[in-house]
């Protein structure tokens, strides 16, 4: 073993003590990409991404991204950290269930804080998820691979999945005596800086963490199709065919 590798192993426990970070615990289509980009734009609050989603990371930014959760943990501590040694990640409950079956990720990450992100507009969230699953377009910058078809049944299924994700996180917090910082997407959207200030205070970052909206590329995807689907769903109109 080289002297540098030995020195890194020797210093690892002390480096862990100096690091701290957070996990954004949420459900799909909750506005989490927007929150992640707001946090990253400060340059002081980590670079949160779905680090436990190997297939997504390989498509979006790293063709060699690993599937091994242990290697993904290292990505969180390196790629997910800003120079002040604050790291961040986001994950969904189903990802937590998969990863937790292999490693105790929450025990491995140093000085970990938990942030719960919910969206009040569950119908809008379900419609967004239904469209994204059909088109493969999870961000406005991506191209749609198919034309979405309205399905009240599918939207209702997505609402059930959202509830499962949210209740799963509530059960996880209670079982582990965790008191997360709770954020609501609509409030984050209305006042981004206030939300980021709350995160900084929660994890103990004293220096100002100013949002730079020029670095935030995520935009709201809801449009006239979303509005029409909402109207049909609320009116109980049957599916086509």
C-alpha cells in the first residue's frame, strides 16, 4: 500500500468528523430538482443529486457511475460536497428501501441531517408523474419520447404511490427518532432564499448562503395539458376508449 493511500485511511475518521450534510427525503415530482439546484447554486450547501440512482446518473452526467451503494456513498462525500465539506443528496423511499437492504447508509454518512420535502398539490404531482413516466421527460430540457395519454386510473395510481412514499418517510422518521426540517414545495417556490436560509440554519452553516437563480435551470413543466388533465380528473370523466 502506498504512503498516500495509508495516509488517507489514517485521516479518514477525522475527515468524517469535519463533514456534515443532509438527505432530502421526498417523493417523485415534488419539486426536488428545483430545491437541489437552489442549494447547489449557493456554492456552500453541497451538490445534492440522486446519488443512489445509478442508471439516472449514467444518463445525465457520468457514463461510468457505479451501482454499488458503497461506491455511491463515496460519490456523495466527494461529488456531492462543496469545498466547505457540506454534502447533500436526495432520495425517494423506494430507493431508501433498496439501498438499506445492502448498507446502513444513514449511519455511514457523517453528521447527517434530514429534510422532508412535500408538495401540497398532490393531484398536480400525480399528473406530472403520469406524464413523465409516459414520455420519459422528467425535465423541461429533455425531449419527450412519446405522446402522453390521459388516464384517470394511472393518475389515481400515482397518487397512491405518492402517499406510500410520504407515509413511508413518516414511518422511517418515527422509527429512528428523527426530527427533519419540513419544507413545502409551494413555499420554496414562492420564497427560495427563505427556504435555503432555513436549510443552512438547520445544518449549522453560519456563513451567508445566497441563492443564484442564474444557476437554476429547472423550470415548471405544467402547461395547458396538465390543466386539462386536472379538470378531467376532478370532473370524473372516463378514460378515452
